[in-house]
C-alpha cells in the first residue's frame, strides 16, 4: 500500500472512531477521581409564611415586598415538613451521610437545617455543647418547642454562608436580620463566615439579577470544593437552586435526567447530587469554573420568582 493510501486509511479509522465515540451511550457517563467529588444534599427550606400568603393570593408575588414578612419564619406546616424529611433520612434503606451542614443565614433556612439535621431535645445538664437552636427561635413561628431547644450533640458541624442565600434585594422576606439575633437563637451554628453584623448585601430598590446569582452559585461551589468534608448538606432557597445553581448543569445529559435536575424545587425537598471538579483539586479555573462557560444561559421560563 502506498503511503498516501495508508495515510487515508488511518484518517478514516480515526474519523470512524470519533464518530463511534460521539454516538456511543458511554458518552452519557462521567468518571472522576473520588478526591475530586463532593456529595451534595440540596435542601430547600420548609414552608414560610410568605409562601402561604403568595399562594393564597393566587400567586401575587408583590406580597413578597411586604415588610411584615421580613426574614420570614417557617409555618407550623413547614416544621412538619422538616421533621418528616428528618424521619425519611433516618429511615432510608441506604444510609445518608452528612459530614457538614451549610445553611443560608436566614431564619427559615436555619430552622429547617436544625429540624432536619439537628439532634433531640436539648438538656443543659447532659449536653456538652450549646444547643443548635433555642426554644425561642422555634416559638417565634408559633410552634411549641422542646423546653430548652434542639441539641447539637452527635450532629455534624453547622456553618452559615451568605453565598447560598436567596436572590438578594427588594423582597424583605429575603433580608437578613442583625447577626446578633441569629447567634443568640442558634448558638451552635458557626457564623464566622458572615462578614457584617447588618445585612450589607440587601437593597430595597435593586434585585440581584440571574447572571449575578449564577456567578454567586459558582463561587459557592468553589468554596465547597475547598472543604475537607465530602458529604455536605446545603439548606437554601428556591431561586438559588432553580435560577442560580441547577440551570448551569445537566445540558449534556439525556433529557429525562436534565428534566429531573431542572424541575422546580418544592418546600423541604431534598435532591442529592455529585459535584465533580474537573479542573483538579483546588485548581478551579477562574475564567470557567466547572466548565460552565456555555451554561451561563437562561433556563426555560423567566417568570417572576415563584417562591423564596
């Protein structure tokens, strides 16, 4: 065979191989070293009073602008949802491991995180650590609480982080209280990553945009990948998940898998996913963390925020 024919034959083999790989079901799979992965349990907070008001008003989202919903608390039903999720996790046939709980520093997410991943009733004479939540923090939403709150004994560490907050601005329900309030009511939660005493991020006349919340979600994932813990629960909000985080992933998957990822996240729903750092441990590219350069597009349906 002449060199030219040999070259053409090799080229043909390479093209055939490439075509095979591009159409092969194997392309739907993804492999990565275990050290470059985290298991994330993404949880939206339980039902809040602001959620009920908007639903009863037929979806009137202007109610989110009412100041009586500032830093909205969970309803009694929201607490039931959270305790039901806790029971589900504990009764799961496949044990769910949680090494760290990361929570948005708003009342309804802190309440949800403690109810789902916290301990039993706090007993000051028996507990070696402060409670995760005082009884006052539970009674603030009109729910009877254990006499001294919920214990932190035997629980993973809880860390509050502003990067997983709800879309910021305009809606008082998404405004953080002074930090002293949370430290007083959630003594065992680590608030050291919350920089300011007052909420310096929230603006009454300016709402965070979708590109901004998506960029914030990426910064949050960058931080997550710096943690030593592998199984991490993240207790957050609907817009952070359905507008900021989830739309940036799944486009390469089968449509059924992508649909499961992009479906609206209900109150107190938990979705467990594996986060892969394809750029190497600690080596995230600043220009395109997690390969999301093409995924910063808009997800279907740009309606007004359904829930917070």
